[in-house]
């Protein structure tokens, strides 16, 4: 079935890792950039993250995710470089505006941090299928209801996206204007949105009846369709990640 | 007032209320899609969250908001996961105010929008400070931030201004649109989600 996901199906060591270990890695990588806010250190974390992307054979797939945040990165450098309150040392000037070294330093840390965040998230979402992740989380005690919500959204959105083009065409053929002044475009929003909302709310009614017929609301322990996958290096890798974070904290406290 | 009435905070969620969450997230997504299709200058990406909060109260509203951003984070843009807390706060605010009868008319709904925008800005400011040094990555907001900073306004206040400029207009319009949609819904639909509804016995 058509689902909305960035998961890239490939065969790599990173793909075979436990989703929870990857989740732990995301949290640890981001936490480390705050525990030791040195550009060189954050660059090290970034390097490890990029290495994981390369090992997972998904480096190229992570680039589109990065481009979404390019404006943020650009804006960070410009605004902090020119206007950070601690700015003293001049680097260069553009007319009346002066670009400062302190601001650039702050921006460097922020940008590296954003990159670590996007990179580590990419490791997780590009190499883990949502099904596997949700099932793992449910086994660890997350409510199966939340699991259902997450997985059904991933299926629902492509379906809804398909209906939007139908609705747009239908309303246009009835004479709705989608071009022109701001007011015309604002007016067009309602006839487009209305049917989508009504449609999806009507569907929830049917869905809830169908689910209750299958014991969704029951408090009995749920069983799983798929056999549990084995993750051999789970404890070792989890331990290493936690040890590095603790080491980072100790370093920060000592220095 | 009425002891038989279940509290709006009840965590015993009906199946209908739970399946409302994916629908709300889908509506959020489609709202954003249509807004960019029509080249509207706002995001309008929380209509579903606001509607869910109006229909089923603060708990479902908050859940829809938080899960929305997590899913957006794992499918489109990781950065948006940061704002899961903001979305949750939006759901709670609208849910409480709707429950207290603040969505009776357009005037009141506008106030709900203003309050929601303010709450969103208050919650977003610390997040923006922690993650991006006070900026939001939105061109108008960051321009305002730059203006404030260069006028020697403290960083956190400038960051708050940045969020206000971005959030308040968007949330007012979002709540109003949701209000008009909500008012247009048939009663047979709006009744099935409420947590506090009484079952009358003969």
C-alpha cells in the first residue's frame, strides 16, 4: 500500500540495527551538542553521523531533507553574524553593516547543531521503516492505540492528497477561481477545505465502527503479527552511546 | 455544576475520538497544501488540530498537535519535531476555551485565535532560544528579530517578538477558518467525539 515515508529499503548494517538504538543515538547526538558546545566537538559528532549515513547507503537521500532547512541555516549566519549582541571584532563590512567574528562563531555552533539534528534524524528515518519502529515501541510499552494513530496517518495522508486534486478539479469546473487577487484566493480556500474536512470526519465514523468490531477498545493484551526480529549488538551499542554521553558530561564538569 | 458530566480532561477516550487524531493530522497537512496552492501568505497548518480540539476537547487536541509534529518530523522535516510542544499547547488552549463556550460567535472565536497565537509564541520562544539562538527561520519574523536586536532590545524579547509576528496572524486566521467549518458541520458528526457528552436514559 502507498504510505508516506522517507524510508529507503536497502541492505546495510545500519538498517539492521534496533530502531530503539537509533532513537537513542538521535537523542544522544543532539544532547552532546549541548553538553560540549565547541565547534570542533560538534563537527566530530556530525562526522560520525555522516559516516552512519554513508554506511547506511542513504547519504544522497538525506540531502533533500537538508535543503528544507537551508533558509534557516542561511538566516542564522546572516542574523547572528551581523547582529549578535556580543559582537565586537569586525570581520568585514558591507556598506553600513559590519559582519563580526563573535556572531560568526555563535552561528557556526548553531548551524553545526542544526546539521547534527537533521543528520541524526535522517539516520533514523531513512533506515527504519515506520512499521518496525512503531512495533518496537509498542513492545516496549507504548500504547497500541498511539501506534495505530501513527501508522494510520501515514496511510491516510496519501489518500487525502489524492482526493484534493479531485476536489480542486471539481470546484474549478463549477467556476471557482484559484488565481487572482488575495481576496479571491482566500475565498477559494473554503470550498476546497470544506469537502476534505467533511469527507475525513465521515470516514472516522466508519473507521471507528470497523475498529470496534475488531476489539480495538478492548483492554486485553494485544498479540503481534510479525515475529520479533533479533538485534544481536543491541545492548553493546546502547551501552557505548550512553557511556559516551556520560563521558561528555564528566568532561564538561571537570573542564 | 453538573456532576454527571465527565470532565474535559478525561483520559478514557472513545474510539471515535482516537480515530479523529489521524483525520486531524491529515486535515493539517491538506490545509497547508491548499494554502501553498493558493499562494496564501500564511501556513494554515493547524486547522485539523484546532478542529479536533473544538470537537473532542483539550486531550485529543493536544495529542493531535504533538503527534502531528512528530509525524511531520519523521516524514518531511526533522526540524518541526521541536515544535511538537507548541502544537500540543495550541490543542490544549483551543480545547479548554471551546469547552468553556468561547466558540459561540465570530467575536469570541477571534479572541480564541489571539490567545492561541499568544500561547504559541510564549511556548515557542524558549524553544527558539534553545535551538536557533532566538530565530524562527521565517523571513518576516527574522526580519523583525533583526530590527529589534539592532535597536538593543534584549535577545529573549526580540525572539518573543519574532514568534508573535509569525504566530498570532496565522493562529487567528486558523481558528476563524476552523470556527466557520465547525459551525457548518452537521450535529450528527460533531456529537460523536465529545468526551463530556451525557447519555440520556429514558
